[in-house]
């Protein structure tokens, strides 16, 4: 995952402690040795952006697209519709 996309998802609070991510993390196996293994775990700030493979079962780009965020981390600003408040019309 790109760092810009990761930062945007964190700023919008889309990555929380309850979010399931699949990431490549060091894991201790039988015998006490450490290996890099792809595991599904809850998101934490200690997981680097480049180690995350999926978020909630989707690739990070697809997860971001569901919230109208582009894969590079930018988002389109929509014009608000409806009546304007009185203090803005004066």
C-alpha cells in the first residue's frame, strides 16, 4: 500500500483498532524461531504501510474507492447542495 493512501485512511479514521487487516508480520513458530508470515490481525499503528496486503478482505485501493478516495490518497471535494445558512448568504 502507498504511504499517502495509508495516511489518508488514518486521517479519516477508517483504520481503527477493530479493522481487520492481512499483513506480513514476524511470527514466532514452534521451536522459538521467527519467520515472516502473512497473518490476519486487527490494525495497529505499529504495522507499516508497505506490509499491509488487504483491509477488511479487500485490496487497499478497493477499500479506499468505497469511500471515494483515489489510490494515490487524494479525494474529490464535492460542492454542498441545498440551502445555505443565512450568515453565508449575507
